[in-house]
C-alpha cells in the first residue's frame, strides 16, 4: 500500500510538472498550469488518488 502511494506521488508529480513544462500557459491566466509547484502538487494528488483506487 505504501509503495503504491509513493509510486503514485512520483508518477503524478512528474506528469504534473511535465504538463506545466510542455502545455502550461505563460500568461499566468491558467491557475493550474501557470506555476510549476501547483502543477506538480496537483499531479501528485491525482496520482495518489488513481494509484489507491486500484485493488
């Protein structure tokens, strides 16, 4: 269970940062993709939610 959470955080955080880096908006108008920390945290939370939803 702990390993699943750690993998979810790492994978989700990496995908969140990748989303900021390659898709994010530079104008600052997008609240989720205009700052790398917010995108990474959002991705990590989603990664944990997805990883823990499987049995």
